[in-house]
C-alpha cells in the first residue's frame, strides 16, 4: 500500500511539472511569434501554469518550504 501511495505522489509531481513546462512553452512561443497579451496562446499558457502550480501546491510539495510539517505552526 505504501509503494502505491509513493507512486501516486511521483505521478502527480511528474504531471504537474509537465503542465508547468507546457504552459511556459506556450507562453514563450506565443510571445516570440508576436502574440498579444489577450491571445489564445498566452491565455492557455497562463492556464497551464496555474494548473501545474495548483497541483503542486495541493499535493503538499510546498509544505516543507515553510519550515513546518504542514498544518498550523501556531
């Protein structure tokens, strides 16, 4: 059971990083090719970046960076 939980966390991490990379690629490519701030490529790039960051945040990747083990530090 423990190995399946670890495999799930790794899969979430890989998929989140893929979303971040895809969003960044869409954003940079659109801006290089002359797309404006309201173009579809920019909006999709920002959406993929937001989804990737949200998946990482909700999976708890950032918990260790706050100095605690998650939860309330108060």
